[in-house]
């Protein structure tokens, strides 16, 4: 991960609550929808945060902040 991404704060929201996590990596996929004329119609992005301490829950979502207060 880049130094900029490493310097941010990451919080996992899942059924057990909210807690800070330290990512070990990020995995993302982008899908681009093209029109018949070759213009970009839409871009869809899906990503996953890889962390060594995410918890044992069924999953959740991650809030990323450039502030650490």
C-alpha cells in the first residue's frame, strides 16, 4: 500500500460494533460499461480491505478517514 493509504485511519463497522483496523492490503475491481458509440456509460467499483485483525463476524463495511482523531 502507498504511504498515503497507510497514513489513513480505517474503521470496521460490523454486527459487533465499530473498531479500528490496520489493513494489510486492498483489493479492488472496476467494471466499465461502454455505450455502442464507445463512450463510458458507467463505472462500478467494488473493493475489499484485507486486515490481520478484522474480527470473526460475517463481514461489514469500512470507513476510511484521513483524520485520526
